[in-house]
């Protein structure tokens, strides 16, 4: 059984949610592990209501799943999940690439500036060896959301964010290596470069190569972890 600390009763619901989320992300709970509301309530020293609320919020984020009359389980990510996630990401990002040709120059420039700023902040953390800060900031997600915003479709952005929930689990130093971080940074810089050139085909090619590389690396990690993370 996972040993969880008692929770300070101020901001009880948010703290319950935050602690359980952190425990799931760090895989203190195993993939597919069943979560008992009564047991969690006792371990945390809180009533069942904030625990139930926290699990509902975590289910909306894709970190747990509830099976009717069976229970709530920690979501595992396997090979099929990765393939589906990457297909959805590619579809949405290629759609944005098609919109860039009609985007007003000032809006395109503003979007590029946001993306470059994100990469600059990421570079600062990398140079300072602040690996934990880099992972917590999730600059990769920030970059791709800034790119998605260029498409101007809120529904697509919401879908993209839900699709990217798996990243909560992969944001661990045991999974994300420094070499992977630097490769992603270089690929992001290249994406910006071809966007500036206003070459739709080149943008699509860069996106495909980047997401294919991300998929390959994530599948390697899953294989190393016996098929699930």
C-alpha cells in the first residue's frame, strides 16, 4: 500500500487533488491499480467527499478511469494509446499548417514570437541544468499549444489539450532524457524557421518528422517498461 501523508485541512479539496495527481504522475500508484476511496480517505485523513471530487477531476484529465460497479483505476499508457495520440496530434497540427497561408502577417508574427519566447525560456533552464523546472514548465506542450493557437480554433485546441494528458505521466526524468530534450528543442527551432519561410509543405514535413521522432522515442520507453507506463 502506498504511504500517503496527511493533508493540511486548508484548501482541502485542491490539496487532495494535487497530492493524488502527483502520486499518479510519479507512478507511486501502478498503472491499472485500483484506487479505493475509503482507503485513500483514511490514508489522507480526510472525508470521502474531497477524495471523490479529486478522482472525478483526475478522470476528466485522463489520469484515472472509472468502470461502473467495478471501481476507479489508474490509467496505463500502452503502444496503441501512443499510436492513437500521435495520429490525433498530427491531424490537428497539419490542419493548422494549412491555415498559416491565410493568417494575417501581424498575427503570424505574434504567434512566432510566443513560440520563440517559450524556447528561449526552455534554453535557460536547460543551460542552468534545471531539469525539474524544465519538466514542470512542460515547455514542449507550451510550444505546441502556441502553434495550435495559430489556427484560431478553440475546439481544436481543447481536443489537443485532452489528447496531451498523457504527458503528465511521461514528464519524469526517468523517461525524458536530456538528449530527448535537446533534440526536441532543435526540431522546434526548425519548425519556426520553416513557418517564417511561409512554405506550407516544409512546415508539414517538419511537423511529421518531429512527431514521428517523438512517437518512436515514446514507444521505446514503453517497450523498456514492459509495454505500459
